[in-house]
C-alpha cells in the first residue's frame, strides 16, 4: 500500500511539474517570438531556458546534498543567481502576456465602434444641414414670391386707378362729337397724361422685375454660403473628433476594460481606501501567477529529486558494488590463469629434464619426427 502511494505521489508531482513547465515555456515562447520576430527561435530559447531551470533545480539538490562531492560556494551562488534571472524572465513574460489580455482588451473594438458612431453622426449632421438648407431656401423663395406679389399689387393699386380714370375720360372726350365734328378740346391733354401714367407704370414694373430677378440670386447665395460654412464646421469637428478617438488611450473607460479585472478592482476599492488601477492589478496579478508557477515547478522537481535521490543513490552504490565485484573477479581470474601458466611451464620443464636424463643415460630414446625436441 505504501509503495503504491509512493509511486502515485511522485508520478503526480512529476506530471504537475511538467504541466507548469509547459505553461511557463509557452508563455515565454509567445512573448519572445513577438520580440525576436521568429516563432521557432522563441520556442527554442524558451524551451532551453526552462529546461535549464529544471536541470538547475535537480542538480542543485543532488550536489548540495551529496557529501562526497565538493560544491563550491561561488558555483552555488551562481546557480541561485541563474535561477533568479530565470524567475525574473518568467515574471516579465507573464506581465507582458497578461497586460496584453487584461489591460483594456476591448480598446480597439470600442475605438472602432466610436469611429463608426462619429462617422454616422457626421453623416446625419450633413443630412440635417442639407435638409435645413433646403427648408430655408424654400421658405426664402416663398417669402420672396409673396413679397413680389405684394409689390406688384401695390404698383397695380398705385397706377391702375389713374390709368383707368384717364382712359374713361379719354373715351368720354372721344365721344364728344357735335354735327359730325369732333369737339373734344382735352383729348390730347388726357392722351398725354395717360401715356405718362402708363410709362411710369411700365418703368416701375420694369424696376420691380429687375429687383425681383436679383433678390433670389442674392438670397440663395447667402443661404449657400451659410450651408458651406456649416458643412466646413461639421467637417472640422468630425476630423478633430476622429483624430481624438484614434489617439485616445481610453484610460478609466469601463467599456474597454476586462470585466473580471474591473470587478476585482472594484471589490478592492470597496475594501481598501486606495483604489488600484487596472494596470497595477495586472502587474501584481502577473507577479503572483508567475511566482506561483515557479514555486510549483520548484516544489515538484525538488520533491521528486528528494524522493528519488535515495533510490538513485542506492542504485549507484549497487552499480559500484557490482563493478567492484567484477573487477575483483577479473583480478582473481587473471591470478588463477597466471598460476595455471606457471604450473604448466614447470611441468613442461620437468618433463623435458626427465627426457634429457633418459636420453643421456641409455641412448634408447629414438629420434622420431614427432618426438619433442630439446630446447637449448
């Protein structure tokens, strides 16, 4: 039961460490790829640095806990400094990544909506200005037409009665005939006065026609100038508004902020006196997240190293013992082979000496081709 729990526990810690290792590596790879402008370069750099972080944790624990291997203080501090630099890099990448996603994430969407709203309002204002111009033009033309009608009627009332009276008198004077002979003495006088009245009426009417012909032109030119001025004002206001929207940073605008981040900042403002900004929240949250992941990686691989180090040490000692036994066995075998060679040499020399003695005493040992030869 204990063995099963032991294997499951360190396997889960290894899985957690690898997951956190992968998350930090992906965050760093995304940020570094954006800076280096190369996806594969960012992936390789991030993977190398994160792998170095894990190896540093494992080897630091092994060397720091191994009594037989000297671990210089300078190397130890250099290792800790390297780990601190890796933590700083991870924290910086986390801050940049979270800032991109939590600091006014809807700013471009809101900016596009504001630009569209400004364009719609500008077009509506232009349409309203055009409609107002047409309405004012129609009213002005109607007033001018009414004025022309009043002035014509006034001229008619001014001259027409006199002309009518003179014509009536002239007709009466023409009817003054006695005995077939025309007796009207005032005919020429009345005729001259009638001509004067008609001429005056014609001149007044012509002057009125000239005035009437120029009035609409002047009034329309005035209205057209007002329309152009209004359109120029609208265009200038629209240009300034569009420029302000494009250059706006939308700081403090609730529409562009992340809803969860703003809600959390609102809770902090309700609890504490000072309300942090969203950027401050992003900074501290990124540091907290990065520190949590780094501690998770450190705890996972530290515990795995502590858990497996005795097993590795025992296996290493067993391998050393086996290697020692093999060396000892090889040495004994070599010694045995050497003793066997000595004994064989001694036996061969003894046999040869016996053969020499037998050959010298009775000369009965024949010289056969296959007989052993004496060695000088």
